[in-house]
């Protein structure tokens, strides 16, 4: 940005810089990832429902979020705003249903990861719901056992490529060896992209490579986004 003409432009620029600084001050998000042919134990640190006897008010709820993402640039995602009067990606999907603009329901939850090598650490679990997704099994656990945070789960990944990758999940018996409030969680609100309707087209079509500061591009999910969960 070059010359800022007038106070309004200066103020807007200052606000933008401030927002950028705040963003870069946030702790870097650690995403839960598995290499092909490996597995890890995870402990959900948040429940799916406040009614759960194991719900922690301090930790809050895991989130199920209806989102869209650009059909080829998967990092360009945003929360669906169809309920708020309009959603640009929903319109794109209605016009070209096969292009890949459809809604995706994505689960976001803080988990404690025990990979058998490192000290257990907190990471963000993010997976789309859908056919054969492990998210369906997690929701079933919440329904049938009133809790997902009261036991360890083993998640296994088979395959490495886009076509042959699959995941499975298995729940162990409940165990009270973890106090979910002992851990510092990532703020789920910070990983959601909430974009007002009139900015959505620009948001989805934004190409990070054109930006002067490449370091500010979001790096999350770059390796796992193609996979089927
Ligand atoms: Zn939408």
C-alpha cells in the first residue's frame, strides 16, 4: 500500500496493521496429523454437548462448523453464512453443483495427543464429517456414551495418497487418568474464517502467492487437506 490519503485511509490502515499484529501474536496452532501407516492415541479435551456429565465450562465445547472451501485452493475456506441472509459459496454451488463449492461440516476440537514418542501435547483436531469419516464415529460416542472426553481413542491412518488414505478410530474403556482442565487449549474461534458476504468472493479467490509477505500465509492443513477422512 502506498500513499494514504486522508485520515480515513490512515485509520483504516492502522486498524489493518493492528489486526495483523494481533494475529501474528497468537500462539501458532498445532494441528493433529498422522503419517501414513501410523497411529496415535488422542484424548478429547472438549465435549460435543453441554449436557455431557464430563462437560468442562472452562474448556468449552468442540465445534461443528458448516464451511466451504475453494474447489482447488483448499486453504481458502470460510464459514457458511447462508443463515445470515446470503452465502457466496452456496450461490456458486447452486450455479455449478459439481464444482466443489458444497457445504462441508467440519469438526474442530482440542485433543491431547500421545504419539508414543513425544510427551503428550495439545493439538487441534479438524476433520470433515461425511461418508466413512471418523467424525461420524466420534458423534456416535457422544450420543451413546454421553461423553467423548472420558476415554482415549486410537486413530490410525492407512495409506499416504489422495486416493488410498483412510482413517479408523477405536475407543478404549473410560479412564479418569486425565484432567482436561490441566491443559491450555487453542481458541477455536481463532481458526474459523468468518467473512462478511460482500468480502467472500474476494476471500475465496485470494491467491497468497501474490502477497508481498508470504510468511503471513496460513500454513495450516496444507498437507492433510486433500485426504479423505
Ligand atoms: Zn454457504
